[in-house]
C-alpha cells in the first residue's frame, strides 16, 4: 500500500496495532515461563500491560485516552511491585490505577434511571460479592492489611460498579471490570486465606484479559 493511500494517520496506526500482540506475547511468556529468573519474569510481567498503556497514549481520538494510559501505567507499576517490592506498595499503585479508571468511567456514566436491568443486577452482584469476600477475609487480616485491604476493596468495587454504567465500551469495559474483581478476589484468597484449587495459575490470565478488555473496549469506538 502506498504512502498516499495509507496516509499519515494510517502509518501511525500500524505500529500502534502491533502493541496488542506484543502485550499478549509478553503476558503469555510471563504465564508459562515460571522457570525464569525473577528479573526476566518481572520484565515480561511489565510488558504485559505497558504496551496497552502506550496504545491508549497514542489514541488521542478516544475521550479520556490520557487518563486510561495513566491508569494502565499505574497498574503496570503495581504488577512490578507485587514481584519486587512490599505488597502494600503494590496495592497502593493499583489503588491509584483504580481511581483513574473510576474517574474515566464516571465521566460518561449513565444515570440510575438510564441503566438497564442487566447493569443493575451486575451492580448488586458486585456489592454482594465484595461484602462476602471482605467478611471472609476480615478475621484473617493483621496489622496494616486490616485497613489497607478494605480500602483497596472499596476502590476496586467502585471502579467495577462505574464500569457497569459507563456509556462507552459495552460490553467489554463492564466485562473487563468483572474479570478484574475476579482476579483480585482469587489473589486475595491466595495471599490472606488460602488459594482455591488451581486458582493461582488463573489470576494472571484473568487479570490480563481484564486489562485488555477494558483498554480495547474503551478505545474500540474511537475513529
């Protein structure tokens, strides 16, 4: 295809389109290369989400794209800190990312009257699941985690609930937020209660699928 046919916008789109396969390959590498040293594994984990942040950064035609990119970057920092740093620092980075997502989704949210029955059912399920999980974890949380985990859970649930009523990216954004809650619930059980059988291997692919669904769902309606 010639440059005349492709045009400047088309030439910019080609490298941007390659960011998703790069993220997918890195995410798959992190999931399957468990025998690698911590350093290379951490790099692979970071590269699972960073290309999605870069994709959002270059898609200026989508509303809120810079905020989406910033939120993804914060989550990527959290991914690295979960491997290398204190758990509380990783939780803080993810909390910042959730605040960014919540602000993004609330900017185009539907009112309660506009939200359909399906969205209202999902909101109820999220509230119920959050309450049950916190009730299960509360007696097992000690020290700073007794405060940090409930605060983090509220940020996560607020983000996921706003995703159910945002006007943009349906059904991918809403579904991605649900997956995010699921991955964090499995991780919380693993860290503070004891993992469900086989859940440890599911946390990363569910989490990455959540990030990809939110990112591509939000950007997908951009011209």
